[in-house]
C-alpha cells in the first residue's frame, strides 16, 4: 500500500499553470483505467488517479453499496473524507496546487466525486474546483446543502443507461444547481458506457474553464 493510503498513479502537469485531474474509476476498475481519458481531456494537466479501497468480491470501488444503486451512507461519508485527505496529502507530497483540482469520475467514481462536492468543505471551501461526472446519480442528500458557488460541473449521462434512471441524473443536476454550482448537463444517446462524445465534450468543457 502506498504511504499516502491509496494505490495510485501520479503524473505531474507539463504546464505548471494547468489543473490536476483527480481520476476516479468505475466499479471493477483500477488506477490505470482513466489515465488515457485524462490525457485526452487535458493533455497538459497533472493526473492523480487512486484505486478504490472497497472490494466487492474482487472488484475495487470507492465506497460500499448494499445493492445496485443503494449505498451504505456511513461508509460513503467515511470514504469521502478519506479520499479528500488523500488528495490533500498528495498535493503536499507532489507539490501540486490543492485549490486547482478537478475530479473526473465514471460511474462509481462519478458518485464519489459528487459526494466530495457535497460533503468536503474543510476548512472553508470546497475541495474540488470543478468536476466532470460521467454517469453519476445522487450519492447522498446533505442537510444543509453546501455552497458550491464558483464550482463548475459537467454531467454527462446516457439516455439508454439501464443502471441510472434519468430522474436520478436530473435530481443530482438540480441539487448541484441548488448549491449554486455552474452545471452543464448533457444527455448522450447511448447507455452506461463511456463514449468518444463524452471525452470530446469534457475536453471542450475543460478548455473553456482554463
Ligand atoms: C455505484 O454503485 O456507485 C453505482 O451503482 C454505479 C456503479 O458503480 O455501478
């Protein structure tokens, strides 16, 4: 196990002014999965890609679920804070700017990225500057809602996704907007799988936020 608490891949930014992408894989994935996607989305950015520590059988995830789409909320809270601590420790260790981290998550990784947005505000600002959420659903509904003004979020969901109901995607979008985030939402014609359109859209969105 890495001394930072998560097995991970780190690549420094080639442009010191570029953000660091926090890459968060889907169920059964690894720290290597989204590295090529990160390179396509933001070639000059730093990449920090941890492997989820929860095992479902042999499949790594970022937090426990009780059933498909039914989450263990205590574990989700704990794992969200643990992941945030990892990001802060990695920033100190590798020397990247902890205030310029953009999450890029797919499926279970998108759900914990959404949870980071909703739960992580220590000491007084959101951990994430922005997030790309591919195939996310509502991970948790915090009360009160956090202030996410100034945070940019791209959500991309599949119209034919059999795992994530349209209402779940829309509910997350509405909640993030209620928090004051600047949310761009796109429906893709396909299902749960990531496509070239998702990647192209994310690249354009990142370019616009640079
Ligand atoms: C989750 O468990 O986070 C979602 O159901 C997505 C998935 O990983 O299948």
